[in-house]
C-alpha cells in the first residue's frame, strides 16, 4: 500500500479541495485549522504581484482566440460575447479569490 504522502501528492487540485472540504465538514476543530493555514498561506501573497499577473493575463487575451473558440461546435453554438466573458472571468479568478480572503482590494491599474 502507498504511503499517505504519496497518495496526497497524486491528488488533482479538484480532488484535494474535495478532501479538504470533507475533512472540514467532519471535524469543526480541523476545519478551523484548515482555515488558519489557508489564511496564513494567502496572507503571504503580494497584491502588487497579483495585480501584475492579472494585467498580464488580460493583456495576453487576443481577439483571434475568441473567434477560434466561438461558433458552432458539437456541444452547440458559442457566441463571441460568451467566449470573451469566459476568458476575462478566467483571467480575473485569481484576483477574486485573494480578495475573498480579506487580503483587500488589488488595483489593476495605478
């Protein structure tokens, strides 16, 4: 049988989050410790670095990518507005995550 650390190291991000949520739901004290560790991890993040990364991601978006992803596909039709919105939301997910943990407002432009 594999060692616990080997199993943990092989978890996908999605599976790791599911495991953390299950542990937190099963034990209030453990949930508090998980939240404490997560807060400590996130507080070490420099808002200026996050802002620079978001600006980079937004600057990286190209209209050609929207055109390539929009239109008819086997899953249906995707409008260019829908694709552009999705691309912007994905680029901004990081800033939303950090601000939800109380790190504060991270300016995109100064």
